[in-house]
């Protein structure tokens, strides 16, 4: 049995219930922003952390429904959950946020945000912000990372040779090998120009001998009716661009469309302004000064990245706000430790 990592040892101690509660959360000015993607129930899980019969990208599964409930219960008891609208109102009125502010966010716009996460949020009275890739809402088109995963998970080939990515064949004999191959392919896809990525993803099904069923992604993404229902119940919506490209890899015309048209779609469908943007694949190098300028020019008040960390309400970088990742393999202790001691835990996890 492998030894536990330093991060897990720290999480077991710093995230345990009991005396730690009295010394945690000492930085009242830290703004914690949680980053989720999908919330799926454990009845679809198989041993080892994969998903039984799950053909899509399981790397974007953040928590089970039960795990999400436990996490939100902890958040509701220990933090003041706010929205970006609350931050904007406080700034305009020269007011202050409550101590220990926290924002719950979701990226992409998967339908399980409505079926699994939304009931938990309603029950516990926890607000949240969902960033949607607007062209996919109510659509049957797969996100590009799910299409890549589906092709690799369902191909009958036992290895994969892609000259663009690897000089040798990637084995596909086991589910673990397929997950490794998916990770390798997606890492490459995120680094190349958008036109190269689009061509590669378009040609991948034929290259792997995979047929994409026309109803494959039915009810996989939020519908606009579901978005409106959640918005009426206090869920905030922001933009995750139109088609979820890596914005540093697109040309100026597409960048403008992705940023402006997604904002217009949200305003048209919800009748209210979208004030916050989430950079797709928002790690280092995936958004830049040009991207930031486009977001500012479009009239967004804030933008969040996918760089891990916490900001401070007193000197907030409003167009590159860091977040705390929530991953499916995080224990409740790890979740609590990340929130209590982010400067220690997030630095430890990056090592």
C-alpha cells in the first residue's frame, strides 16, 4: 500500500473536526472562491475513482451529490457565502463584505448542476454562480474535451498513435491506460492554436473509427429554461465564453465574439447583465493581457481564473481572481483543510 502524501497527512490533521475549528479562518479579508464543474452521484461510481460506463471526461467530476452536500453544509456553517453581485454592491456603496466571505462557482454548464447541485444549494440556502458556455446551453453538441474522452474510451483500438502528441503508441488496453491517454491528448489540445484544435477534434472520431450517436449528449447540458429557473431562485450566472476555447489561442475576431456574444446571450435570456467572466481552461498562459483587455472592454466587472489560491478583499485583482479547486478524490478533511489554511494547503498541493 503506498504511503499517504504530505498533502493528505496535512489534510488529515488540519481538516479534522474539533479544536481546529477554533483557530481556523483567521484571515477575515481572504476571499475564498470554490471551483466546481460536475456533481454526480456515487451510484454511477466504480472502485478506483472512475465512472462505471462513463464514457466522457471524468476529470471534470468535482464531487458526488452526497459529498457536495457535506461540503456545502460545512461552508454554510463556517462562512458567509456571497455572490459577485454582492461584491459589486459593496464596492459601489463603499461598504465591506462580511467576514470570511466565500463564493461557490461552477464552470461549463452541465445539467447535473441543476439536477444534483441545485437542490442541495436550495435546501441549505447557499447561493452560487454558474459560468456557462452559451452555445452549448440547450444544445446536443458535446464539449470538445468530452468528445475526445468519448472517442478514446469507446474506440476498439488497443493503442493510439497520434504523431502530433507522442512519438510512440499510447496503450489503450485498460481503463487506466485510456485515462492516461485522454490526459495526454487533452494536455496537447489545450496548448495548440484554436484552428488546430478544432480540426483535430473534428477528425478524431473518424481517425479512431468511432461513430458519434446523434442523441449522445441529450440532456447533458443546461437548458435555458433550467437556467432561468435557477436564476429566479437566486443563482447567479456568468459567461464562460461562447464555445469554451482557450482564449489565448484564438485570433482577435474570435476573442471578441466569445466575450461579447456570450454576454449578450445571457442578457437576452435572463433579462439582466452578466457581470462576471470565467476564463475557459483558465490556468497560467491560457489567458493573457489581450484576453483581459477584451473582458474589460465588454463591460464585465470581474473575471475568475483557474489558478489556485485566494484573493484578499482589500487588494483584489478583479480580472484574475484565483479559486480553490474541488476534486472528486478530495476527502472532507482535505476540503476543510483547503478552506481553513489555503496558503498552506494549496502551496503544499502544488509541490
